[in-house]
């Protein structure tokens, strides 16, 4: 017997013992559960600017945590070793929400760590773990950050939003066609960006400029105008593509193109950053 998963736009029909498109949710004993719950594949104390968040406590550090799985299938995935796998990567560990939040608190006391950034793979498909850990962080006076593709259902996003202090959301393309190539849905991402902005969460956006997917100047003009309609002060990071994963041949994005797109975006936005150059 199958159950429809409503965590994201795929609406996978989950069968007992199998995983959905994200590889990290499945039906177990008739329940839709997070298979990645508590699995820690990556753990590092990072500069907040690496998320990238340039206007949220700049100069500070945050404990960055990754699990595994992702509900998009980007052929240029920079973290495919953990995002595009169906089993916990090796090596991996396990931490309860209490253990992880306690670790973040100790790092705060030792080195001024801001809190936890859920990042590296797509964290929000395992929303239960993010939610439980974030609530503990709040009790400990720590910040919660999500680095996400924004491709979860509005219901799940709204559940998490009250616990989030900042987000960097990937706006991977400003065309439905571009998102279809990645197994995503532009309208879902835009709706969640809008919700986060209205809720007062600190939001920064990232567009990786990938040849043939997100490098059209006209799309950037539309993207920047749309962002400005929400908040002209919302930072946009325009970053350079390097060959990775299944797109491991060819050339990186021309630097001149990055600066051209940044100039277009600056016609509408106050804060535009060029990255990976």
C-alpha cells in the first residue's frame, strides 16, 4: 500500500521499504518518515559568509551540519557525494537533536558560535530533525539558519519558518523550463521566498550561473525585478559555475558574464554580490 508524501512538489507515492525522489524519506511501518534523521555526514565551524550570508552577523562563525539526500537532481551538484545518495555516506555519525544543540552551545561558549546552519545537502526534506533541533537552539539562545533550495511544500515551510532566523535560498533559475531540467518547480520556490520575506526572516538568495540554465540576461532582469518587488534590500549572490558531477566537462562561467548579470541585478537591488571568482 502506497502513501503520497506531501513534503515537497514531487508528491511521491511511497511504498513500504522504499524511498522517495529525495532518497531521504520513505514509508516505514506505514508511516512517512525521515530516513536521514540524526545522520550527520558533515560538520564544520564555518564563517557565516560561506553560507553565503553576507549581511547576517558578518565576521562571525556558525556550526554547519549536513545529512544526506536532496529533492532536486541538479546535474552540476557541488555536494553530490551526500546530496545524491540513497544511503548514509561513509563516514557518517549520529546525533540526537539534544546532542547537536548541546554541541552548538559548547561551541558558542568556547568560540562565540552563532548557532546551527542546516546545510550542505537539502536540509528541509528532513524537517523533523531541523524543527526539533531548532527549538532546542532557541531555548539555548542560539540562531538557526537554513541553506536550502526552497523546494518544500508551503505547509512544511510555514511549520519551520517561526524557528528560522536566517535563510539562504537557492533561486536556481528564473524560468520554469530551467527548473524542470533540475526536477524542481519555480512557483514553489518563489512562494517560499515570499513567505520568508513577509515573516521577517533574514533572507539572502543565491543564483548559480550555469550555462544554458541560468545565464540569460533577460531572465536575470525579471528575477531582480521580482526580488525587488518583495524587498529591494534582499541580498542576491550571483555565483560562478565550475564543472561538477554530471556536468564535469566544459568551461566555468565566464567572469565577464557574471559581472554583466550583477550590473543588471543592481538596477533593481541594493546588495548584489559576485562569488566563486
